[in-house]
């Protein structure tokens, strides 16, 4: 895939352009203050249902063979952890799902699908995933926690979200991942597929505006420490 080069890229194959001003007029035009035109979100109106359905179809996942495989299983005092590997349609590398089941509670469990903060995009290893202090309170209350390794987090995927174009690609893959996770949860007898919730922290809260709009199987959205911002404002 031919992607834009990051403005921070430095290598012997990346060149640069020189400029020689013919007169001061051009120099003044190029160096004057420039005010970007930002979209005013406070004045936006919801699109009609017909248009929303068109947008929604751009991100819908029609389903495919999941081929789930439990690659590891461990147990602590409060939960059982499974790591499940699932095929995805957009690349050969599988999606990994960390599934935590509460100990001393009877299934089928209510479940929480977790989307963490933006820091996970800059991590390169799943060893940084730590359920304690973040979502363990759900487990101790008898609910299952599902923590997928979404596209672009913990080093997964080839596309790095560095500009508007790559963010769009990453978001589309993340929404596919989320729908695949819901498909998988519906195959498990120990998960109550009618009582699945979304928990988004920071960046995960911002992603909820996309995911909850297309995934109707999620009955409850829990958002913490998040805000919505315009990507245009930061030049991405």
C-alpha cells in the first residue's frame, strides 16, 4: 500500500526542496500569517436516517469464518484468562482477544468489551496490557471482560495512524475488529450475548461515537475521561 511519508521521517531516500525568491512579493505571500478554516461542530445537524444508513454501510462487517483458537489459558485468584486468536478479512495476521472470566460466579456472564486510551497506539507489545487497576473491578463484580488487541495497538498492523488518511484506515479496521469480537462472543455459551456493554477510556470513549453507531448488539455504553476533538485542528 502506498502511504504518505511521515513528516518526521528521516532517511537517505527522503529529499528536500529548495526555493529562491524572485522578489519580495512572493516571499511576503508565503510567510504571512495563515488562518486555517476549522469546521464549527457546534452548528452541525444530524443527517437524515437515509444518509446515516449509507454511512453505516461503509463500516458494516458482513461476517466470515472466524476460526477461533484458544492459544493460552491461565488463572488467578479472581479470574481466568484466555487468549483467543481469530482470523480477520483485511490481513493475514490474526486478531488476538484477551478474555477474562470471573472466578466464583456462574455463567452466562454479562460482558464488558474494553477499548483503552490512546497510549496503547504507541506501545509495541501486549506485555503492556494490564487488567489490574483498570478493568479488574468489572471482574470482581462478576462480569467478563473482553480486551481485544485492536488494529494499530500494541504493535499490531502495518498502518501507523500519523495523518487523516491513515487514521481513517485504522478506524475502519478497528470497527471491523469490534464486530468480529461480537460475532465471537455470540458463539460462547458462557457469555450472555444479550447483555454486552462497551467500556471506553479516553481514546476509547472517542471511538464510541463510531462503534456504538454501527454495533447494535451492544446494549450499554460506558465512557470515561474522554472528549471529542476535530482531527483537522491538529493537522492530522
